[in-house]
């Protein structure tokens, strides 16, 4: 794996520490998966970890923002969010079908007790992080 420049907003750690103890490892696992995915992709040189709408968010050049969060209104679930006006989630539905649970065209939702399909999720994350390079391709190149 190559060196990846990671810029982390200090508010991110503060946000992560606000999650309940049973949620924090789930969000951290998603975070690590995003960073690993960015590190594996040769075209991504830098990633920024920040907060958008108060949620942990990841930004790369030529990519679409990836966010994640847990909300008190659905305490047994957490989610990874994608830009709802993109073709990302509709493409995930086409490629992965019922491998995931979706929230409209904006998120993949996980139950706390569910095992996350990491390989498939990593592919989804990679499509988001490279979105502006692949959005013109049928099924985003998949």
C-alpha cells in the first residue's frame, strides 16, 4: 500500500467520543474501512476526515463525500451515507441487491448485530471515493 496523506479535523475525534460504547467500534470500523480503501487505490493521494452536518465525513479529490453516523431515533442501527443526488446507491442496489439494506438513495444501513459484508462495502466506498472518474460509465464501471 502507498502512503496516503490523511488530514484529520480535531473535531472528528470529539464526535467519535460522543457515540455510546456499543456504537463507537462500529463507526470506527467503517472509518478504518474508508481509510484502507483510499490507501489501496493508487489514484487517491489524500483524504480529509472532517465533520459535515455533524457527521464523520471523508473527502477526496474527484470523489463524492462519504459520511457515517448513528442516530438516537434508530438506536439499533448505524449507516454510511452517500450523496443522494448521485447514482451511487441506485448502482449499489443494482449490483449488490439485498446484500445491504438501503435508506432511499442516500445510505446503506446496518443493524448493530449484523455482520458487515466488508468486501462488498469496500467496493461501494471505492466507487464513492472515485465517483467523478466513473460516473459516466455504465454501472459506474462495475
